[in-house]
C-alpha cells in the first residue's frame, strides 16, 4: 500500500491549485474537499455527487497539471464521494457571496486585505481609489470600476475594501461575483422571490460586484443589475465593480449599464512592472523562509510578466520543488532549480514559432508585420525589427540564414548585426533607450514581449 507523503506536501498542492484555478472557485469547490496526497496517486473526495461532477467537469485539467508538476510525472488521480464528510461546511455561504456578518468572521485566507496588497506603479491609482472608497465621510467617488487582466489584483482589492469596511464600521456590506448575482436572480425569478432578492441588494451601504463582464449578452440580468445599482446608489450606497475589460469594451452590454459603470471613477491595473515583481518575490519567499540567489530572483522576475497570480504560482511550485530536491531547506535556491520549475509550466514549454514573435512584436509596437519585414530605415521601425530578430534567435532554433529568410532579408549579416546590437545594449548596466520620442527600458520590454510570445504559442497548441 502506498504511504502518504509528508503533510506539508498537501499544503503545497492546495496552494498551487488555488493559484491555478483562482481563489474564488477554489474556496467554493475545493477548499472543503478532502484531498489525499500519496506517493503514487492523488484522491479527490467530494462531499456530494453534484460537487464531484462539477469538479471533474471544470477542474480536472488544472488538477492534472498541478499533480504532474508536483510529482514530475503523470500519476493516478481518483475522484470519489466521501459519504462520511460533514455537510455543514458546504451549507455555509462562501467568500464569493459574503455579507457583513460573514465578512467579519471569514478566515484570513479567504478574504484578502490592504495590508498584504503589494503596491507598484502598475496598481497605485487603483489602490488609492480603493482605500478612498472605504472612507465613510462621503468624499469617495462611486461607482469605482477597476479593470485589468487576469491575476493582477482586482479581486484582492474588492475583498480588501469589503473586509476593511465590515471590520471598521457598522456598514452593511456585500461582496458577490456577477455569476453569483445572476444565479440568485434566476432563482428568485423561478420561485417568485423577487422582493427578497431585491431587498438583499438594495439596502446596503457598500456593494462590490466582481467579474461584471459575466453579464454580457444576458439581457434580463443586465436590466436587473442596472436597477440594483441605481436603487442602491440612490440610497447612498458605495458601489465597487471589477472586470477583465474596460466598461466601454465589454461586448453585448447595454448602453445604459455601460454608462452607469463609467459614471464614477474607472481605473486600470496593468501587468506588474519589474520593480513590483521583485518586491512580490522578496515578500513571498521571505514568508516561505526561502533564500534565492540574485540570479534566481532575476530569472523569476524576467519570466513572470503576466500576472501576480502567475508569479505566486511559480513561487509555490518552487517551494515544493526545493523541499524535495534540497537536503537542507536553509540552502540558497539557485537559477538551476528555477529553470527546472519554469520548464515544467505550460506557458514556458509551448512550441514557439517565428510567427508568434512577429505577431507579438507587431501588436506591442503598433507596426504591421509587413513593415517589420520591410525595407524602411525609419529609426522606430529599425529598432523593433532588431528586437524581432533578436527574439527570433533567442526563442527559436532558427539559424541566422533561416532567420534572415523569415525576416525577408537576402543576406543574414544584417540579422547578425541587429542581434549583436541588442545583446550589447542588454549587457550595459543602464538599458534605457530613447527611440524618436519614446523611451524604453530594454530588459523590461523584452521580458514583456517574451511573455506575450509564450502566451500566443500556448494558445495555439
């Protein structure tokens, strides 16, 4: 019979699952699901058949990926129902639909706070606006609409707003996802409980709705959401909304609702800049009592441009890996182990083709692929063309002659010169460059391009 691995391995496994699928779905479907980690297999024991079917349908793929990463190979995953597991927890309202009383009692790891939010230039305005809307003196701008890509901290700020307000004031507070709002609306319609549903949302002091892009193409839900926001707003409630997209860019959203979204303050959280990523790495590794060499830190910072969630996931995996590979956890973690972890992630193992490089560079620069492969000697185009050549050499196995052909060049000497020019500049301490009226920090720009290229390659596999 296989022997259970040490207890901490389950913690690493759960942390990696939470980062991979997101905090809200993890808390709703897996936080209270029994997971047994053994030396040769993983057992997922759901509380009900409904839970089991949902987990298998929606999360089997990320569970398989996390398991393969943890074990370094494919192992058996068994899904079953645990009839002895208590149902009490599943009847509690999860953090994705938390009211004031629940917000005050909820576990620390379920609702995030301002104190553990890392502020950088990428999120400074969103953070300041979030702090301001907790001010009950009436100076806050409402609604506050926060938008940005996946994993950049939108949910963190919404939960921090609710947690702070619930614990420091007597305000009636509610945090909910747009999906949960939609489901409740449908249920109230089905059972004729509209008054109860509306009272739940229209008599609040602060209402936070996450992932509002979920309501696109849902006409009736959009109408009800608009009425809810108007009614709550008229009563003086502060409104906080979050979405992956800027309000005006959410497709199939009625104009009235879009106008309501932009009636207050709209702020964007962008991808974390290098300084913020370095700060995150420092704080997370310190929390896990890990020490990284400068080379390992720089490698992590360079390869995790996409989101804070991605960076947290890699550090969690790195911690699990070092616990298995190092004899002493006090040993310094070097670049070699970081490389091993990076190679195991889908994003970094994708098959990159030159077309991905050309597309990513074109999107970033605003220069067409045709112009990048063309003959123009305009300084801006020459700079981006050189970058394209350099990245082609870095990320593919193309030889210089093959790369020259892909760039539309008859002679590969120009490609060699372009690559050398970029390499020389990267070797300098200060890699800031000015091309025409634009200033670039070359290392950060290349990190962003590499992430975009890997994302394109991963999507096409």
